[in-house]
C-alpha cells in the first residue's frame, strides 16, 4: 500500500504515487475542497435521523416474515435481532466517540482491521445505502398510485421525482435536510401511535396464531407454524424494525459535540424503534390476524380495514405510510452520500466523488448514487429483491463493525474512551455472532439477492486489490487516525 501526497491533486485525476503528504498548504487544500459543514446537527436531529432511517420498515416489509416464521417465529426473530442491534448500537456509541469522522463504520474498521477491513466494511455499508433508497422509491410509487395522488401511476416518473426532489434538498444544505427529515419522521411516528390506539380496540389473541401449521416442519405448532427453522428464516424481516439505525455515526463530522451527542442519539433512536416495533407488530397482527397481513403491501391499512373496507383511520394511516417511506428514503440518501464521501476522500474510491459544494454538500456523492438508484428502480421495479441485497450488505457490515470493537478493546485498552460500551467485548461479541447468523439467514430467504450482493462485492474487491489500495490519501482523517495509532504503538515498543 502506498499513501499518496495530495499535492497537485485536481478533483480526482490520477496522480502518480508519491511519499506520504507533508503538513502544509497542499494537503490543507485537498481537505478544504472536501469539507462538510460542522456543527449542523445536535442530538435531537441525530435522533430524528436514526429513527428516520428505519421508520418505513414499521409500515411495510416486516409482515412478510409472518410467511416465513408465523407470529411466534417473527416475534422471536424480532427479539433476537433487537438484541443484535442494541448490542451493536452500544458498541458503535463507543467507537463514534473515539473516531468522530464521516466514515462511520468504515472508519472504525479501518482503525481496527487495517485498510482491507475498512474497505470491506465501507463497501458493505455502501451496498446497503445505495440499494435501499432505490427499493423505497418503488414502494413510494406504489403508495402514490394506491392513493390516487395526482393521477400518477407507479413508474419511472415517480422515481425520478423522488430522487430529484430529495437530493435537491440535500444539496441545499445538511442542516435544512436534517430538519426536514425530523419533521417527516415525527409525522410518521405519531401516525404509528395513532394506528396502534385504533388497532388495539380490535385486538384478539386468537388472531395472532391463525396461520395454518406445516405439519412436516420440525417443531411446528400454532405459534411456530413453520417450525424452528422458521425463526431463523424470519431474521431478515425482524431486522426491518431496526435496519439503518447504525448509520447515525455517518453524521459525526457534521454533529455538534459528537463525543456526547452520538452515544445519546444512538441510544434514544434504538429506544424509540424498539417501542415502535413491539407496538406495531402486536397491534397489526392482533387486529386483523397474522394470516391476513402476511402478504399485504400495506399491512397497517389491511389491519384497520377489516371486512368493512376503508375507514377514516385507515386512510390517514395510508397517507402516513407515504410519510414514513419518504422519511426513510430521505435519510438513507444522506447516509449513502456520506459513506461514499468518506471512502472517496481517503482514496478507496475515485477522489472526485468527495468534492463538496459551496454549501458543503458532497454533490457528486449525492448525484451519482442517486442516478444509480434511479436506474435500478426504473430498470427492475423489484423493490423486495433490492432490499434483500441491502440486508445482505448490512449484515456483513454489522459483523465487521462488531469485530472492530472487539479488536480495539483488545489491542488498544489504553485508548481514551469518553463513552464505554456496557458489557464491553461481551456485548460486541453477541452482536458479532447474531450478525453472522442473520447473514446466513439471507440465503434462506433469497439466494439470488445474496448472490447478486456477493457479485458486486467481488467486483469491488478486485478494484481495491489492483488499484485503489495503492493510492490511499494519508491526510484523510481515517488514515491519519491509523497513522497516529501506529506511531504510538511504535513508541511503546521502543
């Protein structure tokens, strides 16, 4: 690996290899052209971002897990995946206080696992945050069509409007973008609570386990109609109640006092999401029955309508579901742009992708993933498969981030830790084991999606092995963190 000087770099042209950068104007100029707006987000906006990443998963998607594991299988999957996310969030809270840079999980893995670990983690995160918005844009189109808004049908014009409008808001500025996200997320959360109040008035326990039992499945009963294996197969859908919350640290460079605000925002986000998961799951299945909502594109609306057709509350929740989708789409666009920005700034991806505008927005980091996402949505129309690919990438990143926490605790016990993970490496070890179990579970649900994710991963690995690992930028924050750690270790050995 060669760390390059950034002298003479002109927005991503491929300079020759050189010695590590010297402190001075050239290196400073490189980073100035790739600077984000610091101090734009306090703990409240960060909490809204964390909930916004996920909230659309409460409105749809999770219910497909009922067809894999039944009520009991999905309930246990949600509980196990909730434990995984809680353990992961505690580990990330510690890591984000140590390394408050825009790289998030990639930066943590770079410090703990080296350049290969950083690249593999960052690429997995990028797969998640490029594919998920594309899938959600398709779901937004379906909602727009079902609601009869503007006479539009689901298709590429709707997807184009989604990407153009919401990327435009991000280009306007991060503060404005996160405030918009907070408002839309708050509307979606309040609507979920209103839904729950209405649905619980129709709640009956016998509706929870009304899916027919597969007698051939091992351990099958009315609560586990597809047996014990159904619990494992439901893992990816249990994740939908929390998928994306790990992206909060990607806002570290734009946060106010990230050392304090990051752990607080992560903990609050996880707490809100856990409450919403339990309430939504119980209310929807108990009001209408697990069998009725397991295949629904809008399970909350189906849960409220019953046999009598649309009601004022079901119409309200239908509109709120659109707000939830917009909140997650908008937040995930932000996360993907910051991950791409960090990888590009450090040279893992082409450097021109990390250039920022006068308003300190990574404009190419927004426009290029947006273009890819739009093309995927318009070209395939298969939102469920794209989400399964995103889940595959997410589980790889979770395992590597949890491993990074364990390695840093073992290798650098004296490192200053403003926040310490409760339970230490035991907590992150639980996250690691469960993340690996969830990774295997993706093959049980959609082998094609897992294969597509592996193919993308393989292409990225070849690119890194043959090209970009020899052209990393030493002045990038994540590389400087690693260089300082190596120098301190050398001094200790001396």
